[in-house]
């Protein structure tokens, strides 16, 4: 007796799916031991623990730089969601003592089959910051690079200069940077360039608004709807009110004529206390892999304290207003789950919350008595965490993947934990922080063979001399499956 109608339909469906897979029309169904698929199209911030991000997608990968201070490092990943999992590539160090300290805000652009990496550095004295450019030896954002030149407008030859960005307008290049002018010590200046490594004339100053008197920096550019849009950061970056403002320029207008720029009224991207986001700024823009979406990458903090520390890199999609202007929206909470950019191949990541919820089948179990609650509010993933100062208490995450990252509150009352993978040797990690911050990266495991693993967090009851107590906080684990 042959198969019944339902069985026949199931067999036909299976044969059709098999043929589609063989023809490359759909992906093969996941095997039993494959990575969880529910969160394959999503990601969560942070992307990196550094500030001043710049990012682009090129030739199948995202490339990200952030301020590192002593060198220029780059992170490369095929998916936005695995940038935090990526290992850094050191693409530049310098033995020249006049420019090998306080290396900040690198940005990289492609011109004529070469990449040009712009940055600011000094000799150890902040006011000696100047702008420099490197040139790649081949067509690769990751280099290798060689030193090309210093970029110096003649009318500011010996002046403080930081945060270089490149304006491309009417087929010409211009250097935009933050430096001394009649409006601010850190004010927006624009100078003409004859090629990617040569400034060819004096800089002009823009009297850019900003809601505070002291800083205009980190100019970035978008080109759309017949205008060039310049966004820039204002206020001291240590303040929670560090924010993004905007000016625009008609496509045919000369950017070296200050009167051609139109000021947008008010900040376009600023603190969102209800999301636990403070000081969002020093940003850049990038396109989704398929070119259909515009995204902003920026740094922000999870504390309202006046501090230059604990700025982390985040990203979110932007939209466009009816009048043609860009709309970055409001900064999202650190751990907000977002869809990956269009065309992103998928991160293969998932989260495990401290209460046992997981987007991908992971779990957490506790021994001993742990406190738990929602008192940390916006500083925690899902607004809750677990914490204990009892020596010997443990929290054990069980996960399937290749790596796990632990994020939690860092605080003045936190102590030292001992962490181990699969029952192996313990690594001591100090959860103390001089300023309370949430969803802080405390630990990333070594890379592991894909499979089932455990991360055990053991409370030691110990603390450093600055800490007021020995609590260990457990909040969110991010699991990487590729």
C-alpha cells in the first residue's frame, strides 16, 4: 500500500526542499547540533570597548577603528554582531616621538585603489596634537600602511588639531577637523586638498552652533537629496550632554564659504536617560552590506557621571526625514536587540540573561544565596541582575557555541571573581569600577571548539584596596556560535 495523501505531501515537500538546496535556492535546514537560528538576524551593542569609532563595510567585511592611544588598531568581521568577538589587528605604530602618543580618532577612506588612514597624535602634550595621514601598500583597509604626510593648513601651521574627516564635494576633497579658530579651541575648520595627502590652502572656520560653548568636533558627512549634510559633536566629551548637531550645504555650493552652510536648529542625537544612554557622539556613518540602509556608529556611556572613561562603541540604523535631512533617532539602550543591517550574513549569536531566559537555548544556574532584582534599571540587560559577596557562591552558564562574553555592572562595591571554562583553570577578574557602569564587558573566553561548554563565575570574597565590598554582579552573557 502506497503512502497516504498527507505522507505523500510531506515527501513531496521534502523532495522539493532538497532540490532547492541542491540548486542553491534556499539554505539547508539546520542539523540538530547546529547553532540556534532564532537570533541569527539580530545583534546587541556594544560592538567595541573603545571610543571615537569609524567603520565601513567593504569587500564582504566590516572594518572598525576606535581610539586606542598608543597605536591604531582595526577590527574586522563579516557580521556586525561579531565585531566584539573579533581580535584586533594593529595596523600602525610609530617610533617618531613627535607623533607616537595620544593617537586618537582614526578614520580611513579609499581613493584610487589605496586606503588613506587619517588620525591625530602628539608628543605627550595635548596642545601638540596634529593631523597625519597614512597610505596603504595595497587595496586593503587593514594595510599594511606607510607614513605619508602631516596635514597642515598654512594659516594653522603650528596649531592644535584633532578629529580629521574627509569631505567629498563636487569632485574635490576637503579636510574637516577640530582645532583652534575664532570660535572655539576645538572648533570646526575646513581646508582644501589637492589630493588625499596634501592640504592645498588655508582653513576656514565655521561658527557651528552646539548648545554649549566649548567644543565642536568629529565632523562627518552624508550626501543625499541635493545636499551635503555635516554632523558634528558638541560639548565636552566627558559630559553626559555630549551630543550631535548638524549643518548642510547645497550640492553646488563652495564649502569654503561659511555663509553657504545652513545651521540645523537643535541637537539631532543626544542623551536618552530612559534608555541609560549618556554622551552619545563622536560618530560616523556606514552603509549596510547591500547598500540599502544608512547606519550610525557612535560612542556613548551608561553613566551620567562626568568622565572620559567607559565610552563604548554602538551602532543603530538611521532614517531620513520628509525634508530630506538625516534622522539618527534616539540612542537605543545598550543591550537592545536590533535587526542586523540588510545583507548582513548573520552573526550567529544569542544572549543568556541572569534570570535564565535565553534567545538561543543557553542557561544559568546558581549555587548559594544570590541577591536579585531590578534596582539597576537601565544599567542592566532586561533591567535586572544577580549579585553576591559570599565566597564560594557560583553562577554557571551553559551554552553551545565557540565563545562567551560576560557583561555586568562594574561598581565601587564590587570585588574579584574567579572564572573558568569547562572546569579548567580559573582566571581572576576584578569587577570593581571607580564609576558605576552597566553592561560592562568583564570577560571574554578563549575561542573554543564549537559545542557544549560551561562558564563558571565563582565569588572569591576578595576585593582590591579601592573597593568598598566584594560583590560580583552577573547580568548578560553573549554567546558566539561561529
